[in-house]
């Protein structure tokens, strides 16, 4: 009798666990750290004591490994916060004229900053993961060269190289530390993403894509030294691009994002706990841990459409179609497009036909007060007049 009751309870428990796994298999993981954007700038960012990370409620959204990384790298949390805010601003700029405009909500402890849309494995979620990962990489690499993080500095690896006789310049200056930024972003941003299911593989791929776009946009800058502006000596260093460049590139990848599925061969490797990667062409992905196991970045994503090519390292990937974003959906945190302004002369995504989802729009004239006729007064003051202008505004019904 007791054995029968035990087996019954065990069966119910296993069944409930399987239901929970099925229900949550597509949910995003490791994304609650985005709430650090709302943490402000408390005094305990640099340096940080072992217990101070618990003083701000938003820190509770960090995973144990992320807290450890913050403690071991004084000053880094400020850069992560700056990167998160940079990602939000860039995302909202890129999608300002679309139905989904990357809106954020009032952050509450344990809740997602971008809303529950990230529970869906759609292309908007892909962009969020990519832009946030890229922003942390960019912010950390730049902070190292600025001396804001105690555990890193400028990247001087270029200066150790032997100069070529045919070059008329030498390595010098302070290069942005993209190596440290890339590595830290992997450690911090990817925490919790183990690549065990398709959704986690999607997150890892898009995180890597964001970092790849930052790395590939590193550019060489030079400065001449000499009498009267001559270039007797020219020193060069590697510099990160303006983050707008990264945002523009990722937006292009969003428009051409690939819908993917797990390949049959990968399913077999998952069963045997040996996961492999579509980014294997990059040597940084080939490292194994001390036990000889492949890392979580080594997996193969198969195009949902067999006629499409497999996604590249910089491509964004998604696993399910996007919702229409036309009507308000509190369950997914979708605001809808009622009341949104549109462009009645455009046939693009910002046009009234597409923005308003065919519901129509209203047109009205509004009076706007703007600064105008601004003049500069010596020294250091700009004076403007206030002008009233009438503008025609089109709003979705």
C-alpha cells in the first residue's frame, strides 16, 4: 500500500515537473540583470563591499555569478548599468517608428524590464538580447581604457608586436580593451544560458552576435607628432565606434533575421550532453574547459526554411513569429498602436496604414511652442526666443 502511494506521488511529481519544463522551455533566462539600468548610481559601485550589493533591491535580480563578478571587479557594475541604459536608448531609437517601439515599464523586483515580450522567442526578443550584450561589451571595453575599472586597463597587446619596416606609424596610445569587454560580457550577460533547449541556444547566439558586431567595428585611429604639425612620428591605437553604428548594424540584421530550429544531429548531441556551435569558425569558440567538454557556444542552428542558408555569426535568430503589436495585450506587455502618431505620406512601417493596422487615423492641428532664433552671446550663453507654430498631427484610431 505504501509502495503504491509512493509511486503515485512520484508519478504526479514527475508529471508536474514535465509540465513545468514544457511550460517554461521557451522562456528567456538570465535576462533579469537588465533591471540594473534602473539602479541609478549608488555610492557602493566603486569600491564594493561583499554585503553592499544587497543594499539596493534591484541587485536581487543579479545571479550569484554576476554578483561575484561585480565584487571581484570594482567599478564594473557602473559600466554594466551604463551599458544597459545605452542599450535601452538605442533600441528605442531604432524602433521609434515601428509598432513595437521597444517600450520599457516601471521596473519591479524580479520582473522583466522589457515586459513579457521576451518570453516569446520572436525577432524583437532577438534584438533585445543582441543590443544589450553589445552595449555591455562596448561599455566595459571603453571603461577599461578610461581607467574606470580596477581590474583592467588599456589594451597594450598591439604595442608588443614588432613594427613593420614599411609602416610609417607605430602602435601607441590607449586602445579600447575589446578583449576584456568581450570576455566579461560572455561571463556576465550569458550567465544562466546553458544552451539546453532551443530558446537558450537562441539567446546565446544573439548575445554572441551583439558582441561580434562591436568587435568587428573596432577602428584604427592615429595622431601625428612633430614640429609645426608635421608628421615626424605617428602613433595609432584601436578605438571603438560610436554605439549608433552598432545599433544601425543590428537593426539591419533584425530586418533579415533567420527563423531557426535545432538540427537532428544536434538533438542527438544534446542527448549525449555534447553540444556543438555554428560559430566554430571563430577560434575563440573552440576552447574547451578543463574537463575537455565543449563549451556552450558550440551548437548548430538549422534554418526553419530548408531553402535558407544557416545563420552566420552576426545574424540574429528567432524561433517563433512576432505578434502583430496592433492591440493592447497586458499578458505580453504590448501597448498596441492606438493613439500612436504616424506619417500619412509614408508607405513604410511608420506610415499610417501599417502603423494603425488598417484601423484608420485622425488628423488634427496642434500648436507647439518651440525655441527659435537662438543666438550665442559672449561668453558662454545661448539665448532663444519662444515661437508658436502649428503642426499637423496624424494619430492612429
